[in-house]
């Protein structure tokens, strides 16, 4: 999937949707599914990043 490197997007946390950029529909579906499953963890990581604290890791969509 080398062509994926040419895509980039910013995704909102609370209501997963593209804010800026572009992703193929299939990839956006995976990202959206993962973001919905990990909404609380994403919000916590975002708050940590804003406070210059370590963000930790969130498991991938398997």
C-alpha cells in the first residue's frame, strides 16, 4: 500500500470526521471505526499532549 503515503488527514475526536485533508473511503472507514472504539482514550491523549505530558499508546484496530 505504498500509495497511502500520499494521503494525509486531520480527524476530529468527538465526532470522527475529516477536518482537513483527504483519505480513501476504505481507510476513512477504518479510522472512523477505530476512533469510535477509542474515543475516551483519544480525548485523554489529546489533553495530555496539550499539557506536554506523555500521550501513551492506543491499541490498533485488529
